[in-house]
C-alpha cells in the first residue's frame, strides 16, 4: 500500500461500523430441536454432524471427554449411543473427522495432536455401533500425526490427508482408499510439502472449484509460535497428484518454501496466521484467497488475492484501525475471522467475517476490487441459539454445520453446545463448568421482502 493511499484510508475509514447495510433480508427460524447428550464444557474441541439419509450421525466427546458416536433414523427422536476407547485431554486440536465411503462404511479419525494415528472403521455399512479400531493405515509416517481430513478426489476417490510431524517441522501426507480390498495406500509417493526440518505448512483445502481444479492455499510456520507464520502460498491440481502454479507451471513434490508459488510474501510477525486463509471463487469462477496482514500503520487488515490471467492481484477488503497482537503456542482465541469470497445465486459476491471490536456478519463484495461495500441483513443462525444458557462465567456458544446432505431446500441441521474458550491447550484450575447439553437444531431460512422499499 502506498503512503498516499494509507493516509486517505485513515482519513476516510471503511471499517465495519461505517459500511451501509444492504436491503437484502434473510431470516433463520428453528423448526425443531433434539437433545443428544451432556458434553464436556471445560474447553472447545470440534465435533462432527453428518447426515446421510435416512440416518444422522454425531461424533463428540461426552461429559467425561470420551469419544462417542450417536446415531438415529432421521424420522426418529431416539439416539443410539456408542462409546469408543478414546479420552481426550485439554488440547483443542483434538477434533474429530468422520466420513462415509461409497459402500456405506464409516471412517473416523481424531484426538490427534502430534501423536500416533487413531483410525476407526465400521464393520457394517451405516452402523456406528460396529466401529473397530484399525492399528494402521499405511504403516509409515503415522507416529506423529495431526489434522485428519477425509475428502473426495476428482473421480470421487476416498482420500485421507494429515500432517506428519509437528508445528514448525512437518510434512503433509495423502492416502487413497481401495473399496474392494478395504486398504489404504499412498496417493502421492512423496509428501506434498516438506518443511525441510525447519517449518511446516498450514492448509486451507484442497477445495474443488467451479473451474475443475483443486485449489490449495497455505502459510508456512517456522515454530510453534503463531507469530512465525509467513508467506501466503498456493498450488492447484486436476487430479491431486500433479500440481502446478496459478500460471500453469508444474511443481515438483515435495513442495518447499523455495519451490512454492508465493501469493503474498508476508514476513514473520507480519499479521498472517494459519486457520485464517480461505479459498473462494468470484462470479467469473476465478480463485480467491482471503487472509489478513499488518499494514504500514501496524493495523491488521483483511485482504483478498485473486488469480487474474495467471497473476495474483491483491485487494484490501476494508480498513480496520486496530492491531491484533498474537503470538505463542497452543490454540488461540481468534480476534479476527474471515470467510471465503462466495458467489450467491443472484451472481453477487459476499463474504462472512467477525471481529472482536467491529462485530460480525456478511459483507457485500465489489466484484472489481473485492472491497466490502455493505453489510447484508442476513440471519443464518436464529438469535436465540446465540444466547448462552449456562450460568458458569465465561461460557460461549459452539455451533457446527452439517457435513452431510439432507436434500431439503432452505433447511439445514446445526449442532450446538457451550464451552469455555480455549486455554492454549493447558488444563484449567477447578472448578470446571457443568456439562452442557449437545443439541441438533433443524433450521429453515425465510426470505422476507428480498429488497425492502426505500
């Protein structure tokens, strides 16, 4: 940013409080709710809500932090509860990943932060009571694992990826599943990235775009200290095997800091953080990456980079007169969160956001310069769900969207519970809050006067 532009933005700030409100109105209402079970409330860790008709599955940690699977027929109100031999600790990295293969068998991995791989598979299709622990997938690079993800390949292949190693020293591994033999093998004969013993990459994706490519964005991190994130990077692929830059230049695996495509060379302590780089797409199906970094005044600003004819162009979304000073290890409580640039059904662009000082919501995004032009009157979660029910000081609401499909237009399932904020993955002193009730809500979206009268 030039000094002149910086001065102009300071004189005429565009932070959220001054943005106009769009006339588009959307409301969310609760049409049903169903209790599941009491759950641990001492710290947050992400669960799984997975609907595959006619069933619904929920993987969570119960009130004593034991990994648990609940299952019901979507027409029933009674859950079948099954416990797995896993107890989580205070680490908020220990989320649960769960998916269903094409034959209906369920796969689960979780409670992993630089520990041996934990993997379960059902012995019967769509029957969570038959989960069995498998002691290995491939058998190598499985002793120090984190961030399990199940995804689908270009021909609907069932794929699993995870980090082998630790923060500041790790490689990304990809496996592929054989439905006939029920065995895993390496999708890539080499790790996708190599930190060379000095760093590791934190990813968003791979995400299959409307252009047919799988898009992957990441930042490099030199150590467990979050302030050592740097260098927003990118790669794309049509088959998840052969990778290239945005301009189509082939990349040799494993990708290193020296060989990757750098979208924005944000330095260490420059205001970029893992977990806040989001891949999206504009109205012309061009890939975008949203992130934040510090400006010349040391304010932490949101940006979006867009791939335009093989070249990355970077645009500042808005101007926030506030600095987020983050550092250290463990799970951080994010002061800023950015969603991806999203094309709506009417062709307009939007982007979700939240800020500890300037509120949250959904922006209207200008298609030319990707700046925030207004705030939509959008209510994706009923306000009643955002109110804390528990009386223990510090409780916060946790919400999780359905990872499956229910095939009902404008209706979706949302998981809700309450916990204290993360504590850098360290134990808290007693007393602990009592367990909170885990519930699944059925939410319907209602459009009222899509464009209000002036």
